[in-house]
C-alpha cells in the first residue's frame, strides 16, 4: 500500500524517540504467542495483515479480535507474558513512553480481578520504557457485574486513568459523566473514543459533557469545523491511529486522512497503532505511511513525536529530556 522509503528517512523514523498513546493491550496480542498455543491452527499469517485489507464493518473486526484475545488473556500471568513481548517491541522501535488500556469486559467474562490485570501489565514494563495503564469500558458497561468495579477502579493503585471504548452507536448513559468527573477529581487522566464511527457530535460530547482533553481517534470531527475549533480552543489532543482508520474504512485511503488538515489548523495529534493484532501495523509503519502518503516531512514527524511527549504523564524533567532528544535526532537528518 505504501511506497518504500529512502534509507535516510527510514533511519530517521527508526531513531526518532516516539510514544504510543492509544494502544489496546488485548488488541496488541503478539501472534507468536498464539502460534505457541497451537502451531498448526496459527501457522499462517493473518489475512488482515495484508496492506490492502479492509474490515467489512466494526462488528467483524471486534468479533475477530475478541475471539482470539480470549484464547490468550485468561490469567494475569498471560497478560504479563503478552505485555513483555509487546513492550520489547516498543523498545526496538525507540518508543520511550506508552499508554495502554485493558478492557473491563475481561473482568466480566473471565472473572479476572482488575487490579491483578493492572499489576501484571505494569510489572512487565522493561527498563527504558515509561508505562501508564488505563482501564477501558464500553458505553453499556455499567451492569450488575461491572458497576461496582467501575465505581471502585479509580482507587486502584497504579491506574493512570479511564477510557470510554466500544461501539459509538450506543448512547452516552447517565453514569458515564459522573464517573468521568469522579476520576478527574481524583487526579486520573480521562479519555474517550469518539469520532471514529460516530459523528463529530460525539467528539463535542466527549469534550463538553465528559470533560476529556484526550480524544481517541477524532477522525470524523473534520465533518464539523466548529468541533475542530472547539478541540483546538480547549487544548484537546487527538490520539490518532491512521492505519487503523484506513483498514476499518473510517477513511477510504491514507491520502484522505484528515490528520494533515488537523495539524495545519493547530490541533495537537499523536500517532499510535490501536490494535496491531488486527491490522499488522507497527508504530514505525504509521510514521512511514504519513511520510509517503501525506507528505509529512521529518520536521513534521518530529512534531508529532513531540506531541506525544508533551501529553505524557511524566515529570517536566523527563519530558524536557525526551523533547531535546527529538530535536537532536531531527538535527542529524
């Protein structure tokens, strides 16, 4: 799908200090672990990794992901094993900071305590990588089983924040703004998936009703210039996953992705992979695609990397160190 890079650009992207701020841990399941479980069943690469593959609908994508994730993520130890492989892959791509989420549905369906999942993921982080873990929950998660979990999760030790996941066609229920306000008041970071399959109005809803400063995707905000302007005025960041957006047909082609428009308008965006198990993408490939298809120059790619460090949940000293390393890498191109 994407042309090959000049060696100097490929090297720059590889050396560039990077972040991953929109990553679902279940959706990042290393295929090599499934191959160990069943070498025959998982002998062949997945068809969805092909450059020209597109999912027919979100429901097909979600069913495929859940089917495979639930074969692996059955214990906290399995979360630890997967996270170790995932994070080592980040280090190999010079990723310094990661924000990942695990899904509350696992707690409901498999009965694994949330704090144990959280602890397992955090204990897998290698030296040289800063990690922040979020719990994601669907718009209809507040049921008899999960309601007590969601109410208590903001007190879990080591939880960085919460994120609204799932199908955007479901309405925003009354419990959600209350929990988001409670989490914000407790000092947690709050996020929401919006403007992926849902309209620009959902991005406005996430900003004005939930009070988020971090929108996951936000692609369809471009359908309403007033929503884009609102995001800019409120200092909101869009954690964008371009290859995911193409393969899920949120946009038809990478060349049509609105991230170029967003950046030129002054909206802060970061770059991530979303669910690499189902897309076959890496963070370096995301940067490569922006360069080849949207003509992002090295200075613009460096700006995107800096955006990730600017919103990172770290102290100013570490942030300044990373930003200086981005500048140094750019200077050497």
